[in-house]
C-alpha cells in the first residue's frame, strides 16, 4: 500500500507538471493548450501504456476518489465560466449572439442527438445526453484561437459569448438529460420531471445561499487588511466547492446547478477585490484543467472510441453540417460577411465541459450498471473533442487567412517606447497591430506588456513578409536610426506596395530623403515643438488629445455605406451616436466643416471627434466594410 501511495503521489505530481508545461506551450505557440493536454494524456496512456486504466483504477486511494476528483474539478470549471457571465453583457449582446446561444444551441442539441442515434445505434436518451454535452464550445478553447486569429470585434464577441453562455447551459442541460437516463426505467414522466425540478430547485437554493454568504463576507467582514485580497480569493474558491458539495449531499447531480447559480450571482454582484479573485480563479482553473484533461485522456482506451464509419459520420455531420447550419441561421440579417460566417462555422471546438462532465456521468452510469452507455458517452464525446480541437483549433489561422477575415494590420517596426505607445493607441481603436523588433530585451518588454511581437530585422523583406506586410494597410517605422527607418519605408512602399507608410525622422536634415519616397514623416524635432506649442496655446485640446484611446477618439475614414449617399447630416442625426460629431469632410481634396444641410456622398472622407464608444459606433455605421 505504501508503494502504491508513493506511486500515486509521483503520478499526480507528474501530471500537474506536464499540464502546466502544456499551458505554457499553448501560450507560446498561440494554439489552444488542450491540444498539448490531450497529446500528453494519450502519450502517457493509450500510446505508451505508462498509465494503464486498470492499474490506476485499482489503486484504492485514486479509484475510489475518481468521481469526487472529477466532480470537484467540474465545480471549479463551471463556477469559473458562470462567474464571467455578465448579465449586462448579455443585454447588450448582438441579436446574432443571442440566436447562437438559443436557436444555435437547440440545433446543436437535436442535430447531434439525431446523428448519434442513427450513426451509432445509440438509445435516444444517451444520444440526447451526448448532444447536450456537445452544445458547449467554451472560452478555454475559443479564447486561445481568438488570441492568434485577430478577427473583427463582431466575430470575436459572438464566438466568445457563445462559448461562455453555452459552457454553463450545456452543463445544466446535461443534468436534465442525465436524470432521464438514470430514472428512465420504472419512472414515469411525472416522476422524472418532479425529480429534475427537485434537483434544480436544490441547486438554485444552495447556489443563491452560498452567493449571498460570499457577498456578505466579502463586503462586511474584516478579512484582515494586509491579507484581504488573498482571503477574498480563498473564500470564493471555498464557496464554489461548498456549493457543489452541499447541493450534492442534499440530492445527487444538484451540484452543477448550484455552482452555476453561485457563479452567475457572485459574478454580477459588486464585490471587492474582483480583479484579484478573477486572476486567482483563472490560475486555479488552469491547474485543474491540466490535471483533469491529461488524466482523462490517459485513462481512455482506444477501443472505447467509435473509430468506424459511424463515429466518422458523427464528427463530420456535427462539425461540417450542423455547425454551419446553426451559424448561418443565427447570423442571418446581421452585418457578418459570408466569409466571416464560414469562418465561424469552422470554429466550434468542444473542450473542457464536455470532457469532464462526460467522465463524471460515465462513472455514475457504471455505478448504475450501465457500462455500455458509459463507454458510448465517453468515447463519442472524446472523439468529437479530439477532432474539433485538433482540426479547428490547429487550422483556425489558416482558415482565417484563406477566407481573408483578418482585418488589415498595422506593422510597427521598432518596439521602443515610441513604438509601444503608438501601438497602445492604435489597439485602443481596434487596429490589429504587430510590432517587429530584433532586440531580445525589447521583445521581452513588449510581450510582457501584452503586445503581439514578431522577432526579426525589420529591414529584411522576408521578416516583414512573415510579419504580415502583404496584408498591412499601414507600416510605421519608429526606430531611433534614420537609416533603418528609411530602408523599412522603402521596402514597404516598393516591395509590398503598402497603402500608407509613415516614418519617424530623428534628424531634420533627413526629411528630404524620405520625401523622395513619398513617405509621410514625423520629425522628432518638429513633433516636440508642436507638442510644446499646443501645451502652451491650446492646453484643453492638448490634454484631451493625449487621452485618445482612453476616453476620446478621432477617426478619419471613407464613407462606404450605400444608404448614406445623398443624405444630409441632419437626416443622419439618429445614426450618429450621442457624444460624437462630424468635424470635417474631405471631398476631392477639399476640406469642409459641414453643417446640418451638408449632403454626404460615397467616397467622402469624414473626420469623427468624440467619445471612444460613440466614435466606434458611428464608424461601424458609415464604414461597414471595415
């Protein structure tokens, strides 16, 4: 027994360590870490036989606690997802996002259940349990994709909203179907509904009580001033576990509803130390995810996976038929382009919730003597996870580039203070910015500040090409070396035919050399004198301009909306958000300050001045192709 205990401790420690390494690799290569987690699990288990299912489960300490370990992991994961589910965000979500989590979820549930039933000859109750679990995409697999594929805000927001909401709803929905599976024989419809309502009621009651207790403790109890943030984090973690354990001890399967309820309520309350709690819970969730995913993948048997024509049919139909169907129906009538809708159709990987909850339910099904149902559940769910994560997560970048859904990017050559400050301002206005830098210390600084950095010499055309110069609308050279800036500007203007090339000029006598290349220049000397002059003569304007990207914004763009042509500024007043003004209109090279009777035309370049959100709203209205 001592040997078994030592072996188990070493195994758990190794799995946790490998899980953390997998998370780091996922961040480093900017792909969903679940790819590495599953790969490690398969390598440890089915491929090498190092971790054998029968060897693990016969260890009393682990085998007897397997259900509890997975259950507590599910509690933390569901609470984390629910904690980020903001009611206000849902109210402000687009109609497409709302349809994705309602109509889209319904199509996914019914469609998946149908194909599983017919392709795998699975009973309807098990088929619907699988369908309920595979509704979830989840932020833990969607967010890493969006980190590496900088799509437009409307696409990213819709996918993230779908992932967060469906993560929670799929877990609760699965509880409903699980009750039908377990209680189906010998219980009538009335008994099943009553049992389900009891479990959901217990979950709601316990979750609400725990959320209320956490709110009171966090706001009104002295948590020790020096250690208050730490104590707040630990209280919330304990609250999630208590909600799950208390509800399950009252009635089985009520724990998921309890943690979902507690997470939603606490996440939407005004609690202190929210940022610290969010960061801490994220770290705990990553560790839990790492352990659970590797352990579950290691415990798989390949023979449990439906690797036949039926299983292939399930994967293909779920990913390539029902996913596009629900996306296209949900986004009908919105401003998504056809290419964006195709991209969203190809990005619906399943992940954390389906795997962990499926394993939890499989253990319970085996305890009920339903071994065949447990095998079908785990095998089918993990097969879909493997396929969608590897192909959709791994190829998302290529899908985006082929469909041309990545917005035109801005390349900043030079990651020093000037380059980073400019990048901050551009990103605050929604630009897709990539910094090109070859100094490793500067690269490290820029990455630590959250910027996307391509390592290499910006004067090398291959480096610029790999950084995305062919898809760049703007290239800005910001280094302190005029020779480097001149060469970068020359490559951008001649080799890549970039629409706009701007360069910092450090020595005024070099301005003419840049002018010969038709490069827009910003002389450091003149820029400093302009800034000082504005500070002296126009202090209010200077103060406001330095806040661009934080509170106010100025945007100049071409009018592309067809329904705007021929309408006056007064006619369009309802389309211009409050807090935003059209300050200038440029037509045929002539600038005009428009009044209410001024008629806009397609091709006009207008300058908007106002609050950040207001300017962005007007930009989307007048320039929808951007």
